């Protein structure tokens, strides 16, 4: 047994954490995060140079990672800095491109930005409810429908789209310039887009793509879990600092036992969150990936809300302000629950597993 | 035991209901329903409408223009206002300063200031909190030094709600730095036009502007603006705390939110069916409804007691704690029901042809975050627990 990161992963995590801390501080982050395209091209390039993207793909696909642990390491670092760059789309797209054996040099070098469009307004999470359709046309296909909450879609060059072909979800590649893309910054910073397809030309990558899409969604959910763990740890550490320094009634508020115990409860939930994320990362390429990823996303949906709400409450008014970073961490922690399956959705996946067993 | 309102109370409820149906402009109730930021003009318009009817200053004595309602009537009125999506009454002049002046002010202060609150000439804001004095309000540092017929004020107030609309502020200032903390504080009225005052906006977590910081540099205020006795301001502050308590449970607002959540869960489709058919989500709503049903009765029991005893007791802290938690939970459900559709930053989708959630829900995430404030202000829920520990548990 060994819960240490490998030397390579530790170095990657350290260098990403250091880079983001130095070059992407929260005030810069807020500027980027709340204005389209919610993306800083120069910083994106530097992140790619540090290996943040190459870590997402295995060696035979041109990267140097590609396992659950690699995703975990990268996204935890991003989460600590509340980074708004469109990395989630890259992580999910890389899984898909690896599965279909497509070239992903552009993705890994950062030169081409990808987003993955699965969810729709009435079926944000469910693969079997996709309404977007594909039709053969000439020697290619055209797609019609609306893809909703496409993370990173506002900045993407290429969008990988799930659409129904012959009654099955299939995977297509669409040039962003061929689709109507309505981007927006999100409540918690970072961008997404509604992607409107209307006989939009598309290249078929995989006809029967349910399994590949499930894998990409699992990888994305794992990435979000790791991001949450990073953000929760910073939130907790900042809260502890505040408890030590903020004085009321002549003492640091951290002397009040009721706040001490709640800070301990936060810690407990964060440790649990880290553990379940490690488990999900370990299982990402195994037969029970969906089950463990769902456990992680469910637990983290609960823990992240607790940590966010308690951090605000224990700070008092200051954490209700835009200027104080914890407000942004809290927003991210709460809002990421609704990305790629919320806590109820993932609970029902775990429940379905109980019935099947 | 009889849980129903008396025939007179029911008649009163019907009267209020009819009045609201006929007099609350739809334009205004729509804005409240959709959670758009309420403008100054809207608040003033609504205040004026209620004032014409004599229903604006519900906490005032009849001799000052109050309607002379019982606590139960006040409760009915508040509940009906929520039901009709009336805007909240801006409380600082009407429900805070008004009662203070009636209890502690001079005849002249009452005669000059109260009518201007009623007719909307003045908009007051509350200058209590300071950067260093939140829960521990008595540690406040803003100084008022006597200089002939004036006080000279220096210091900083913060979290001043809707100060950007106000022309007046009532402040707690330290007038005797030597005395024990609570005994050196005075309650002073300040005209915001006085030279030396600067107000700066504070942007809140969800991006809105509803609070401010106020800086005082050598601000000269006539001594006649002192309310009550010098160095007795803490008594007034404590008096106000009991007055802030009507409607503290926010039951009407929670009922409003519960209806919104139910309607939303019927409209939103998730995985091929209405969200309300998802047992996990339905369970969340049901739990909140159970808590609220109990809270309605807890609230009435305490009202009943207050009506019998003449004043609310310390147990009203229970209403603040549980009432805010229930309301916050409902705001969480309103955001949660939308799933990822709650994510766009309000106003960021400029293409009006692209619809997201059902109408009036685009601020649901913002409202959830904004409402985290309710367990912090007005005495945080931790402070309320301390009060209960001391007064009721005697531990
Ligand atoms: C949106 C908003 C609007 C406001 N509007 C106004 C206004 O119009 N006018 C005005 O004067 N003020 C206003 N306030 C200020 C509000 O009253 C204070 O925020 C509140 O008193 C808490 O103070 P604080 O924020 O400094 O937190 P702190 O007092 O620093 O508290 C930090 C944390 O410590 C806890 N804590 C403190 N003491 C104890 C203790 N003894 N035991 C256990 N826990 C403790 C608190 O509960 C909290 O969790 C507003 C605040 C907000 C957020």
C-alpha cells in the first residue's frame, strides 16, 4: 500500500500549484472568470507547457499520463487556484479521442481547444434521453438540436457532440465555427455555452458511443471531484486563518468551541472527500468506474456544500463580499454539484447498482 | 386548543387580501416574483400606497399613525403581503427608528422626523456595524466628541444596507471612551449630506449592490440629533433588537419560496419526467415542507404568547435560527431544481431567444447565495444560540 503520489505526479502538481499561485492570483482569475471568453490564451499556453494537458492522455496517445490519478493531480491544483480555464472539456475530449484512436496533438499542446457536448436542457445528465439527432448527408452527417451547459464551449475550437444516430448515442466532431454558440460566464466564474445545431455539418467519430461517452463523463466527474477537493482545502485553510485572527469579544473567534467543532467537521468531510476521490481515480479504468465515480460525486456534492456554507457562516459578513476570495470559492463549491450529475443523480446511480446486485 | 383564527381575524385577512389584490401594482409584484433587484422607486411607490391606507407603519403606536394592530394582525398582514408578492417594507425608518423615537425621542424629534418617515421624505439606513464590531457590537469605535452645540464624528460604519438610497443614517457612536463598553455609547442621527461623509459600495457575493461602507471624517452634527440620553445608546440598541423580532421567522417568505419550488419541480423535466416525480427531489421538498409546517405553528405559538404577555421573549431566537435555515434550504432547492441551467451569471445571456429555465428563475442561484446573509445579520445564528443558552437553558 502506498498513498504517496509518484515523483512525476508530485512534481507536476507542485509546479502547477506554484504557477497558478504566482501567475493566476484570484484578482486576475476574477477578471478572466466573469467576462467572455473566460479564458486567458497566454496563461493557457503556459499551463500546457507545464504539462497540464499532456498529463491527461496516455503515452500511446501522445501524452504522459491519462489515468485517474493524473486527472486527479491536475484538477486538484486547478481547484486550489479556482482556475477558470476550459480544462474540463479538454480532459473529457482527451478520453474520447483516446478511445477512438484519433490524433490529439492539437489538444495536448493547447493549440486546439475542445469542449464536449452531451447534456441537454431536459436531459442534463442522462445519455439515454438525448434528443439531438444526426442524419447522414453526402459522405458526412448533419446534426440538429440544442446542447446545453457545454463547459468551455464559449472558448472552444472543436466540439465533440453526442447525438442520436440509428437510435444510439453516437459521437461527432463539429467545428465551433459551424455551429451557433451562445457563450456566457457562470455564477461561479468560468464559461459555458449553449450550442445550437441546425443541420450543422459533423464528422462521425464513433457510431455506438454510449460506453465511450460514459467513460468521458466519468472522467469529467472525477475531475470535478478533484477540483472540489483542492478548493475545499483552500477554503478550510483560509477559514482557519480567519478564526485565528478575527477578534470579537476580546478573543480570536477560533476560541469559541462551537466554531472549533464545526471547523473539525469540515476537516472530516474534506478527508472523506479526498478518500472517495482517490478511490474513484483508482477505479476510473476498471469495470466499476461508474459506481465509484458516482459515490465520489455524491459525497462531494454534499461535502462541498457544507464546506462552502460553513466557511461563509463562520467568517460572517466578510465572506458575503465579492472582494473576499472565499465568496468565489464558496460559489464554485456549490455550483459544481450541478455539473455532470448532481448529488441526487449520482445517488440514484449508486442505488440502481444496489438493485442490480 | 384551537388553531384557527377568530372570525374577526378572518375578516381582517380577507380585507387585507382584497386590498392587496386591488392596490398592489402587478408591475411591482412581478418584479418581486422574478427576484429582480428592487429599485428605490418601487419601494417608495409601495410605501406610499400603504401609507395612504394607514398600513405602512405597522409597528407604530396609533397616536403616531400606526394602525393599532395586535401581533396576530401584524402576522396576518405580513403573511398576506408575501402571498401577494408585495415588496418587503424597508425596515430602517419604519420598523427601527420609528419605534425608537416613539420610546426615547423628544416631542420635537417625534414631530419632525416621524411624518417624514411616513411620507417617504427621508430614507434612513442603519449605522451600527463596523469592520471591527460585528457580533461584538459594543466594541464599536466610531467616536462622537462633544464640541459646543455639536458632536464631531470620526470613524467607519459598514454593511449599511441600501445606504445608497438613503439621505439619513442613525448611528451608534462612542461618546465616553473611559466608561465600560456598553455604557459609553450614544444613538445619534446624522444627515448624510453633512460634509465629511463618504459612502462606498460593497459588491456582494452574487454581484449585487445592497450594502455600503460609510466613512466619517470630522462630521459635525447638532447635539439635538442625540436620541435619548448621552451614553445610553446601548439601551436603545437592545430595545431595537426586540423590535426587529416581528416576522423574524420569515414564515411568509418561506411559504412563498415553497410554492415556487413546487411549481418549478412540476415544470422542470429531468430524465424524461417532471422533476417532482423524482423521489429524491420530492423527498427534499417534502422535508422542507414538514419543517415549515411546524415552523408556522411554532411561530403562532410564540405570537400567541407575546400577545398574552405583551412582549416577545428570548425564545424568539428559535424563530430566527430555524426560520432562516428553512428559508435558506428552500432557496437551495430553487437553485438545485434547475440543475446546470441555474449556472449562467444573471444577465449574461444577452440572446433573448435562448431560454433557460422557466420564466423568473434566472436569479435562482444568485438568490441562494445572497440569502446566506440571513443567518449572519440581525444577530448571527451562533449569537442567537448563545442567547438561548443563557436565557432559556441557563447553562
Ligand atoms: C448583507 C448584510 C447586510 C447587513 N446590513 C447591516 C445594516 O444595514 N446595518 C448594520 O449596522 N449592520 C448590517 N449588517 C452587519 C451584520 O449585522 C453583521 O454582519 C453581523 O453582526 C455579524 O458580524 P460580522 O460580520 O462582523 O461577523 P463576526 O462577528 O466577526 O462573526 C464571525 C463568526 O463568528 C461567530 N461568532 C462571533 N461571536 C461568537 C460567539 N461569542 N460565539 C460563537 N460564535 C461567535 C459569528 O456567528 C460568525 O459565525 C449586515 C450584514 C450583511 C452580511
